[in-house]
C-alpha cells in the first residue's frame, strides 16, 4: 500500500444537525490500492445515501449474499437511513470512494456496531465492490475501522461469516481471530483488537494496519 496521506475535516455540517450524539471522526485519508487506483477513505455521513445505493448495484449476487446472508435485491430507504445516519460512537462506518469517478464513487465500506450487552464488543462487517476486490481494500478498511473502534474503547470485534467466504475468513484469520462453528454454514469470528501498534503481527495485514495506525498518529489522534 502506498503512503497514506491524511486530509482535513470531513463534512461541513454541525453533527447535531443530523441527530448525532457525538461529532464524527474528522480525518480522511488518501492512498492507492495495489494496482495504483487512487482512493479516499472517510467517515460515512448522511449524504452518502446515494453513494451506497449506487455502489450496491455493483455488488454481485454472491457478494450481497455473503454480506447479508440472504438474497437482497436493493437497499430500502429505511436501510439506507440506518446505514448512513450513524453516531460514530455506537455505530461507526468508513467508506472508500474513487475520487476520480464521480458517477461511481463508492468502492467499499467497513462498519461496526456495538453490542447492547457489552459496549466493549462490536459486530464488524466489510464490503468491497466486486471490481475492486483482491487489491487490498478490504484489509485497509478493516485496519481503518479497527483503529476508529479502538479509539472509542472497543476491544473486540465479532462477526458472522459464511463457511464458504474464504476472502473474509482469510482476512480475519490473518489477524489471529478465533473462529467457531455457530450454525450450519455459519462461523462465529472473534477478533481481539490490538490496543498498541507493537501488538500488530509482522504479516501483510499487520503491515497494512500499522500504516493506518501511523497515519492516525501523525494526525495526533
Ligand atoms: C471480504 C472482502 C471485504 C475482502 O475484500 P478485498 O478487498 O477483496 O480484500 P483484500 O484484497 O484486502 O484481501 C484480503 C485477503 O483476503 C484473501 N482473499 C482476497 N480475495 C480472495 C479470494 N478471491 N479467494 C480467497 N482469498 C481471497 C487474501 O488472503 C487476502 O490477503 P492478501 O492481501 O495477502 O492476498 C470482499 O471480498 C467482499 O466485499 N466480499 C463480499 C462481502 C462480504 O463477504 N463481507 C463480509 C461480511 S462479514
């Protein structure tokens, strides 16, 4: 992954104007994927509804099924509201966009939602549009959402992953997650979040996460 560059404030609106309980994270980052595609990664805002709606149309049936574990044809207005009107405290989400393609900007999203039972645990999900899978974007988004979650006091990610979902399982296990069988065809993943950069493994995933952590540190956050 190329060197990550951090941008300035994201969004001009007062957080409370759209019902947030705390200000959203303020950084954005610019980097390039393995194949040189430039990307911008930033927190999701309510203005991202059309971006998510359009990007969803570029997900294959397989990717939709792997993400939602059921066939989903399109995202409803209610779902889009839920996915974009977020407080960045109990529900955190970051989006990767292609700054050179205003018509099809959405490339991927990582989000996590705190457990109501244990606020140190959050359920995580990552989605990358099919055209941009296998280029390191899923790893980068998992690194970004991990860092944002740690700053909010989250210590563990959990996820439910189909047993056949090799890319997501590879991503989680590269990280040292524990995986157990939950139901037929569904695995429960538990990923302890690294609280210090020194805890990161010397693997490609560890290197990508370390780069994200360094970029946050350069911004002093
Ligand atoms: C899972 C997903 C987010 C991974 O995103 P991605 O951008 O393709 O991931 P990366 O390119 O960072 O690859 C991460 C690792 O996954 C593995 N991987 C990627 N593509 C793979 C494939 N087609 N088959 C097997 N493993 C694969 C590799 O181990 C890779 O590690 P590497 O970088 O050392 O090669 C993406 O495939 C996706 O959106 N899938 C549909 C939605 C989904 O399943 N979400 C998970 C819900 S919890």
